[in-house]
C-alpha cells in the first residue's frame, strides 16, 4: 500500500511542478497541440517486450525511454517515459503520435524541426526537449533495425 501512496504523491508533485512551470511561461500563449501533448500525453507508458527501445539523458538532465512495436514495416505502437518537464513530455508524446502508422522510412523525417513544427510555438529555451525526443526516438528505431538483422 505504501508504494501506491508514494506513486500518487510523486505524480501529484510532478503535476504541481508542471503547472508552476506553465504559469511561469504563460500557458495562454501555447498552442493547443503543445498543451494537449504536455498535459494529456496519450503515449506515456511502457511496452512489454518492445521491438525497439532507446534511452537517453539530455543536456538538461531529463531522461527519456522510448519503446516501439513494429508490424509490417510500420510503427504500430510507440510509448515513452520520462522524468522530464512539461515540454519534454509534450515533445515525446508528439514524436510517438507522429510515428504511429508510419513506415520506418517516413519515421526518419521525425526530427527536432518536425516536432517543433507539429507543436507550433514551443518556447525557444525548450527546443532542446524536441531534440531529445527526436534523438531517443531514432535510437529506438536503430535498435529495432539492429535486432531485426540479427539471426
């Protein structure tokens, strides 16, 4: 029981920190896409036995794990976890959303610029979050390709 309470307490603390950051940055000026992906990430979580996996820690100290399930040459499912800020959550969720249903070749186009364009007006001092999301996503893609080539 104590573990469940600790998890809830940690999630509440993270949410409070996110809301504080949003208020500090001026939430009203953010795009709907940025707010939606940051506040209600649909792709947050882990996949059991993923086909591709990547983990990176960015220059800001945020760590992201990205898992992929690939079927018939397309990303069927993508999930991530992070200990990062609102903007890292938004960027990772956007990358995962952009990938699902796409061919592996199309997924190579998911980069920092594409994520920033998708989220519209991410503050400049958080563009590194989009870079981190793109890098860990590509690391998961590489992991899938390497695993597939093994006998």
